[in-house]
C-alpha cells in the first residue's frame, strides 16, 4: 500500500468545490480545504506507485479549478 499527501492549488474561490469533488474519488481518504500556500490537502492511498500516479494524473488533476498539484509520498523511516 502506497500513501501520499497531494497538495493542491486552486483558482480563487474554488477550494471548497475542489475539495468536495476530490473527496469523492476512489482512493482518496480525505480532502480538506486549508489556508496557506496550498488550498486543499488530500490524503490518498493506492496499491502501488503506478496506481497512485494514475489517480493523481487521470483523476485529481482533471478536476475543474485546479491550477497545480504537488504529490508527497509517505515514507516509513523507522
């Protein structure tokens, strides 16, 4: 199982609708609107890195109102 945080920047005024739409996607554990340099933070999980990539590129990035994403895979260091 691969997990990641996806940091999302949106068009002005679109954070809430983007978070709602992303939150309904399969593989998305949570999607929250936040303040700061990013507008939405998504927690996602997939069986492998390839599936995670498909989730981000084919599903998340196709949501209307997104201007940029940054995917941060979770690592287990201990």
